[in-house]
């Protein structure tokens, strides 16, 4: 598949066999450290490739190059920048199948979902180009405040922040890197990408794609390496003007603690709760819960991570969810099994620990609790109580706890007690009640009769508490990656027209 991309792109410069290089100043290079990181397929342990374990000196170089190219990128017009993004989108669509195949291999995502991630990113690039062209400024007279007149006029337009460090996660290595690159470029910034180690190969292709789309060298640079070795250095580098990160709350909090006064855009963990009321369409609710909880084996920050059913419908709902869960396919991502491997055996151990804790403390196993290498069977736990870890911790795996509640008030209380505040869900046909509950939930977004999810990508996406900082979504990200620049014009008496007021 890599060969297929090289054939379409007419370029084989980014690797030596399976050893992928990093991308700086428009060239593909090997790290002088001589060290690499091996990426293995989480399904069968086969080697997908190696990426460069870059050094601090190389981290300094990519940032310096990004800074040096800021001015040249800013000399281009908005329309020229938008055209580059659109061309990149066209290439992504052309290369979606082979790129999706590589991603499937490196992170174990079902092939169809991996391909659709590439196409979603293409659409995001197109929409970001459009949104960038719609940017507007603002002009205000000073006469709102006493002592000021229309002789004082502020003119506000937006300018780029500078160099944006984009750190993506393993679960959407292409899309959640692209959703940072596109608004950063459209706002006039230059970019340094640091992909996650597992999932580092797919985002390297942004180098090839954007170069082919006409991006000048040095505007986008991609450095691979161990977060523990170069992560803090990148975040703290004085030439980095903003950090956009998606990943765990733990790492997000660490970034915030070392970043100083740099603006941050953080998309972190979640513990999204589905409150199911008596008046819910249970068949539909069960379908949505199963898909929300188990797509990509629950490895999504927006996965359904708790269900809080009312007493009148709990038994029936759990039975429906069980039937649908037992129908899920489990196995090879290449064959599009819904449940595939978790990203690592360490992650499987963590998930198993949460299940064991709940069972030891008296929860009821409805189905699942089986493991084979990195494959974990979708597991439903009933009668989960707030004393169990699974009520509060984020598994990032295929485990769904049911915490039976007695009232909507209790559901709101349990939802809000979480350290996370990404999204919430309410299932009912009583929309008035749903709306009232929605207003009580301390989350970024409440979905009524739908699963928690980020898209469509022009919607605002944000988390409260440990779930994040700042708002993403196409126009929101462009805004977050730029700042207002204000010029105030102070008109003097000189040059004033002498005319009578029309009411005199
Ligand atoms: O975990 C990443 C998060 O952004 C999920 O995105 O599109 O699956 O809701 P999505």
C-alpha cells in the first residue's frame, strides 16, 4: 500500500524500506541519533515500520525552520492559502484507500473507518479553506463611553499567532492532526507536528500531500520521537507560540503545567454519560448506545462510557443492549470487525483491572470479560455503583457500565460528579424534560437522542473540567489559532468639515 501511494504521488523519498524519515524544511531526513521507534500492528504484532527517534537538536531545528518561514507564508493571500488546502483535500480523497490501509495496520482501526477518517479530513480541509475566506474584522466608534466621540475608531482584524505545535493522538492519527494543521495554516501560522509514537506513520503523509499541493518548504514540519525525550522541550521552546494537543487528561495537564503563558487548545478525556428516561424509544436508544460505546472498540474520547437508566426501563434497555452487543463482530480490522485490538497490551491490562474491580465489588457481568492478546470482548456490567472505579475512570476500551438511578436528579448528580465534562446524552421523547436536564449538565455538549460525538466538524467541540481547554471546530479553531490586532485611528480637528447638523 505504501508502494501504491508512492506510485500515485510519484515519490518514494520519505522512507528507506520500512524506515520512515522525519520532515523538515521540505526534505525527508534521518535522525542523527541513529535511533528509531518500531511501530507494530496491535492486531498481530507484525512490524508496520519504524520512525525516527529525533533528538532535542532536531526538535530545535524544526521549530527554527517553522519560525523562519512564517513571513513567507504570510505573504501569500488568503485565497492562495485556501487553494493549497483544497488541493491537499483532493489528494487525500485520491489516496484515501492506501492511506486508510496503512492506518488500519498501525492502529488496528477497522479498514472502512480508517478510509472514512481520511475522507473526513479531506472534507475538513475544504471546509476550513471556505471558513478562512469568510473571516471578517470589526470597526467600532469610541462614542459608547462618556468623553469619547466618533473621532476615535478602532479597526480589528486577525493575525496569526506564529508557530503552532500540533500534537495528535493515536486514535485519529490523521484526522486529529489534520484538524489542527488546516486551521493553523489557514490562519497564517506555520506548523510543527509531533505525532504520537503509535500512529506516527499516517500523519507523516501530510508532508507529502501538502508539498504536492504547493505548500512552500518549511511551513509544515513533522518531527517524530519519544514524548518523554522531546515533548517538554517542544512545548517549552520560546519560538513555539501555541500548543494544540489531543490526548489523555494526564498528558494535557502536564502540558499545561510546563507551557507557561502559551495559549493552549486541549482536547482530553471524557466519561460521557447516557441518561435514559422512561419515555425513550428503547430500540433506537440501544442501537445508539452500542454504536457509541463500541465503535473503534471504545477508544474514543467521546465514546459512551456510562449508562444511567431509570428504574422503569432499565431491565428492558439492558436486555436490548446485550442482544445488540452479542451481535458485534470481533477480530481482524482488515475484515472490518467492529471490535478490534486495543492499542497495546498495557491498555488491555488497565481495562481488565477496571472490570475485575467492578466484579469484585459486586457488579453483574452481562456479557464479555474475555481477552485474547490485544482483543477484548465487548463487556457490559450491570448494577455498577459509585464505589467502583469503572463509574469514574475512562477505560478507552470496550467496557460499558450501567449505573441504575432512581430519578433524573440522581442521574444529573452522578453525571456532574465526574472529573470529566466532555459530552452528555439524554434519551427521551419528552423534549421539554430533556432540555431542562441538558441545562443542568456540566459538559461542553449535550446530545438529545443521539450519541456523543465530535462531528460534524464545523460544530463547536469543547470539554469542561479535565476534558479540555478552548473550543475546536472549524471556525472556532481558526479563531483560537489567531488573535485580534487592533489599530485605533484618532481623528484630529484638522481636516474637519464645517457643516450644520441636519437637525439644527
Ligand atoms: O477521541 C477523539 C475524539 O475527538 C472523538 O472524535 O469523531 O469519534 O467523536 P469522534
